């Protein structure tokens, strides 16, 4: 990998990639939006704190495998190389495949871009997660009683079902909502979930349910 010139994390400028030499341009990490000392903030701004090995693709061409993690507060994929951390350019033709899911940039119903976790990359129907993390500011005690509540990184995760047309349909981890979206195979899904003791309220179980739906 080689460092590219600095650009904003949400740049719309096209980036040229040299897929012949299997290299991809990186950029410096975006300036964090955190306005207080991060060490004083409880929680983590990462989807997974640890760097994991992922396969980076551009336009479906493999560039190589690198250690990556997703900063869900600043919305960027960090890459660790030779002891230094950079970020992938914010481009929609980049995907990062890990063992159990894929990071990719998608657009919501307002056409706003952000990274999503796709649990069924390449399948007709996917369970998709927008793993957004927000900063909650410190809270002063009322009337001077009690201690000050520290600032925290809080999860504001949103789930979607991505259909065959690529549309993101908002869904909560509730049986009724999931079955309403996957209604054409409702009875089969209910039977599969029941026989395997799977809960529609648990992410890992819903991943299995949607995987089964794709086989029907």
C-alpha cells in the first residue's frame, strides 16, 4: 500500500487504483470529531476493537489482505501496516471481506453514504447493520448531588434487510417485522427458527435465519 494525499473522509472525488500491482491508495486518518480527551470517554468507538485480517477488494478485484478495523464513530476503515495506521479512501467500489461479514459503503433512503456490515455479501437477501456509534457528553449531577457522569461512546445500531433490488428495508430484531419482510417464505422460516431454537431478537440467530431464507 502507498499513502495518498490527504482528503476528507467523505470525499466524492474518484480515486484511481492500480489493480495490476495489487495496491490501493490510503489516506491519513480523518481528524476525529471528539472534542474532549478520548481517554476520558467510556466505551469504544470501534465496531471491533481488535484489528482483524481482511481481504480488500476494489471493483471486485482482490488487492490483498491487511489488518483492518472499523471506526464506527468517524465512519472509516482503518488499516494497520508496518506499525502505522491509515484509512481506506471513502469510495463505494471498495469492500473489505472478513470471515463472517463484509464492510461496504451503501446509501440509505436519503442517499447518504456510510459504511455498513453486510452479513450475506453476494446473496440475494442480506441482513445489514449500520454500526453507528455516537458520543454522549458528560452529565453534571443535579443539585450538586452525586458524581459527574462521564462521556460515553454509545451504540446506535440500525438493522436492515437488503432485498434483491439492493434496497435497504429498516427492520428491528423482532419476529413480526422480520417475517413481514420475508413473508413469501414465512412458514418455512418459522419452522426453521423453531426447530433450531433460534431467536429473532439475537443478531447471530437472525444471520442464520436469513442464510436459510436464501436457500429456499
